[in-house]
């Protein structure tokens, strides 16, 4: 090898030089200009009435509506997820009747908008004046309720939101259950666990671990969907703001108040969602994807040794 080839630089010794991209600089400058103009409009426009916004940010009416929004979100998500788990299990069962009922529920409530459902449930008395439990075909009624008394704006809102969420949650949970390795189910059956025990102790915990991130997104969407209940005159955050500006004629400042609170709540939920995702990823890296499989293999090996 010659002296010239020895001192010839290798490709690994070369330091790459970044090529300036003029388009990035121009696009970034345009975006910065638009951002400055937008902030200038927000700050300097007197019609925004920031003093009125500050006055009503923590008013009792707005805070009461904020509490109603959080309550609707929490109840709708809990009921929707509970129904969704049942629907997902029915969809994956061996019974064609269960599969058909689950598919029909998901098909219907994914296809009908939640606003239409709320209005329908609220006017259910036009279809069924009384809701009763008893022997069918003109038999005696054991219990009976007046529909107008039973279906309030709050219950109609919960039904519309929860039923819609149940249809989407069922598909997410079904996908999570199918993502669990079949070998773990087989190992659990080998250990003598029933299908119910396997589902509760092995499959569902891992499936829920998979679907938690999309459930977090659904929670944020549900928080925004609660604004639809204003058509039922239910005093959530938006309707509370509407009641105030209907009295004071300060429409824009009150809408800004509602917007700020929605942004605060969605930001908090987003931070919580990212924290949960980070925690799950950390646990997965620490335990490894085969944690349950390893436990089953060890127990199965121990039983085999005992049998020998």
C-alpha cells in the first residue's frame, strides 16, 4: 500500500455539511409573521374585551357549567367503556346471536350522530309514554315509570354520549383482545383456568394496556362532545356561557371564556395521556412483552416436573 493511499481520508472521516434549505427559512418566516399578526389582533382588538373575559373566568355560573361538563365526560366514558367491554366480548364469542346483537349495536350507534340520539332520547315519551317491567303480551306490570319523569335532559345526554362511546370503545377493545398472543390463552387453559378467569386475569389486563392511548384520545373527544348537550338546555360549560351573554349581550367575551376553559381541560387531559403512555412504555421495557408468557411457561414446566 502506497503512502498516498495510507493518508487518503476515509468516508467515515468526512464531516457532512448541512445544505441550507431556503424553502424552510421562507416558510418559517411566513409562519412567524402570521403568528405575530394573530397575536396582535388578539391583544390590541378592543372588541375582544379581555376585561370582561377576566371578570367571568371564575364566575359561579361558569364554574358550575364546568363541573357539569366534567361530570358528563366522566360518566359517559365510564358507562361507554363498561358497555364496550361487554360488546367486545360478545363480538368475539362463539354465539352467533351474541355476535349479531353486538354488531347491530355497534353499527347503529356508530352511524347515528350523538346529537340526534340526545334529541331522540329526550323525546322518547312521544313513542313510549310509560316504561314498564312485567309479563309481556298484555300481562300484569310489576313496575312502571312515566317516561317524562325518567328521561331528563341529564339522562338523555348521558345515554347519547355513552352509547356512542360504547360503539367505538367496543371496536378498540376487540382489537386489543385480538392483539394478545393466543399462546397465553392456551397456557392458561393448560393450567386449568376457565375461560372467564383467563379473560379477567390475563387477556383483558393486557388488552386494556394496549387500548389506553386511544381511550385517552376518546376522552378528549368526549369532553368536546359534551358541548352538544346545550340543545337540551343542560347547563354545561357552553350553555352556561350562552345564558350569561344572552343576559349581558357580551357574546364574544363569554365564548372566549368557554374556549379558554376547553383548552385548559384538553391540555390537562393531554398531559395525563402522555404521562400514562410513557409509564406504560417504561413498564413494557422493564418487564418485556413476554412477562405473562414466561410465568405460564415456568408454572407449566413445574407441573410437568411434578407429574413426572
